[in-house]
C-alpha cells in the first residue's frame, strides 16, 4: 500500500481522487457522521442512538447503520438475552475516523468564526 506522501505529491492524481471518492461513498448522507460520532464514545443500543441524534427517524437510523456495517465501519452484536439485546460499536476502521472528525470539528469552528465576521 502506498503512503499518503506517495499519493499526495504535488498533483491531484487519479489515486488521490479514488481515495477521496471511497471516503465520500462510505460517509455519504446526512446521518453517517453523527452516528459515528455517537459510537466514538462506546457501544450503543439502537434506542440510545436514536435519542442521541436529534431528528433522525428509526427507519433512517436502521438504514444508515446497515450501510456502515456493510462498509466495515460499524459492528452489530446480538446478545442472547431476554429480550434480545443488540449493540452497535465501531470497528477498528471506524475508530480511525476520530482523526477525521477532529479535523472536521476544528475546520467547522474556524469556518463559523470567519463566516460570521463577514456578515
């Protein structure tokens, strides 16, 4: 596997675009990043995530969790209890997203400060 320095030299290569597209394909949609953000703090049950993410409906949460699971970001565990307990947690790849989320948060705060100064 090539290093980031090899891919991001002084030009925008096809490999660079493919990597960005892969990231965007996994994270597309309004709810995936908030779901990952909630799961960065540990395992959660469906209803806990539903309460933690304002305005998400159960159908959308279910769809997005399934997509994240199919992409290897979220792991779903069914526990043999009565009633059955289902928990969601991030995979190793999912936890790596914390670095991205921190950079996004930093950029968002800076952007808001610059944007509101212009108004």
